[in-house]
C-alpha cells in the first residue's frame, strides 16, 4: 500500500510533461489529463479504504531515515481530503473541456491544471513542513497562470493581488520554518510532535499562532481574507470552482493538521481560533449580502464558511473535529457545485450580475434546480448535507458550552439563506431578459459534472451516518497522535 502514496503526486507531474509534449493535439492533451485524474481518483479511494481499515501508512522517499528524507503519510483525514479533492478536480476538468473559453483557448491549461493537482495532493500527503511549503508553491505558480487566463486587465490586477499576498504568506512560512528548525532541529511533522513537547509553553504558543497566521492567509481566515473576494471572481468559471472548492480547504487542512499534531493541548490558542472563526463567519456573510454579482456573493461565502470549519477545530474535541471534517467534505462539494452553476448562469444568461439577469427558471429549469439544491445545502436547511454538517458542529459547540459562537453560527446560517434567496429571486425568479444575444442551452459537458456534484451532495446527506463515522474516526486520529507518529517513526 505504501507504493501508492507517491502516485497522486507523480502521476499529475508526469501527465503535465506528456501534455506539453502532445501540445499540438488538444484531444491528446484532454485524454492524458482525464486518464491521469481518473487514475488518481482510483488511487485515492484505495488509500482511503486501506487507512480506514489498517491505520496510517507512511513511506520515506529514497529510503532515507526520518527526519532526513521526504516523508509521505496518509491517515484518515489526508486520505479523505485527497479522495474528495481528486473527484472535484476530475469533475471540474470535464466542465472546463465543455466550456467555451479558458481550456479551449490556451494550450497550457491542461499541463498547468495537472501541476495544480499535484500540488494539492502533495499538501495532503506530505509529512514535513518544508515539503508542505513546496506544495503550496506549486499551487501558487499554477494558480497564478490559471487565474490570469485571458489576460484581461481585471484578471491581471486580481492575479497580482493574489500573488503578492501569497508571497507574503510564503515569506512568513519560510520564517516560521527557520524558527521551528532552530528550536527543534527538525521539520518532520511526526518528529516535531515529540520535540515540541520539550519546548516551553510560551514558545509553543508563539509557534502555534505564527503557523495559524501563515495558514490563515491561505485559508482566507479573518482578518487575513481580504485578497480572496477580489481574486476569485475574475477567473474563468472552471478555475474559480477549483479555487473555491479546494485551495482554501488546503489551508484549513494545514491549520487542522498543525494545530492538532504539533502542539500540546495547553499551548493551543483555542480562544483565539474561536474568535477568528466567529469573525470570519460574520464578516464573510455580511460581505456576501452587500454584493450584486453571483461570483462575488459566492466568494464571500467561501470566507464565511471557512469560519465553520475552523470553529470545529477550536473546540478541540472529537465531536468538534469530526464535525469540522464532515463540514469540509460537504463544503468542497457544495461550493464547487455552486461556482459551476454560476458559470452556467453566466453562459445561459450572458452575465453574472443580479441586476442583469432574471427568469432563468423558465429558460433553464435544470440549472435552476441545481442551484436551489446547492444553495439550500449551503444555508444548512434540512434534509440537505449542510444541515447535517452544521448540526454536528452546533451540537459539539453546545456540549462544550461555547454558546456564543453557536449563536453566531445560527445567525450566519439565517443570513446565508437570505443571500441564497437573494440570488434565486433575482436570477431565476425575476423578470426575464429579452435580449437576443442571451443563450438558452448549456453545453452537456458543463451540465453533466455539475449535476453529478449536486447528486453527490445529496448522497452525502443520505449517507451521513457512515461519513460522520469516518469523520469521527479521523478526529480521534487527530487528537490521539500516537498512530500517526508510530507510522512515520517506526
């Protein structure tokens, strides 16, 4: 099973090279990318089944002893994240192939997309902080190319903002790495979990807050989120869907992994985490309500719902972390679906601004239904997956007597519902437009993956019991570090 650990990283990188070699043939590029990402899905699902049954697995690249070499590790959390991410990447690629625009007009789209996929897989599977940094830089390089496809002035400006903020975060990350290494003599996560116990509580807390800031920028956590709403809406719809569904969740994953694995309980800034989570939820949803563009509204909701995931971490209980893991899975699927639906709205209606749309429920009832299901799930209405995810987090908060943040989450959920109904009334239920240039049919390759992801969100709700059980087992593995450490250091 350890032989599979490197494949989710290696296959996309090899595929990117092959895609460049066959760059003259768009059909060959698409065949390479679809084959590679389908194989990654199979590997990721196999890893998830194996680690859930047998526990964490690890491999040392090149046979180097810990902590000298590159360590790859899969436990329940990383394997689950990898499986969901690989399915999303494959679905969005099919959507991009069907969408007129970025993928069709740029010969480098496929290879850059595969490099992004490798960076995402590397972030989930790496067992040391330095290679987590390398994975982030792979994603940064690829995402900058993707976010500026088309070279419009607003895209370049947004891309520069994204790069500048990401480089600041990278500089802070390298600085944190230097401090951590000077204090402990290692950057291997499992090794660090033992060495950190030897440091003073104050130094541990300082490292914890520093890494929280670094990964908080990547995740879009308050007050570090300001770059996100301006960067994401300018990119092509398929690219925005990947960013919305996955890139911020990589940051959330890094926060959860570092805070739970590296630092002893007395050094974790749980109060600060809960304050940042509550502020992220509130500021994000208020920003969404103030917008008049579908993509910008959804971009602010990315920020808002990051707060729910980090709230679960702040409880530092099995129920809280389990709820956070479940919420991440739900949100990746639903938010990706919503952004893909936003692309369909723009294609069918000719715009993404609320003031220029209306009556799409009659022109495209399927797109309308997909948005309604995904929007109600994001708001947390029963019986959709968002209700199950939020219910778990609220119960965990109430059990831990964190009533203030529970109240904030309830209010934010109501405001999210208001925001989704604002889109529904303006875009789907409003007065139809009569301009002749408005298109009425969505390409099948854009519609099919969007429908499948909407169906997947319903499956998450129907299969909430098994997924909640897996999330709880992942949370237990996060709070009990022994299995992870043993798999790496044995």
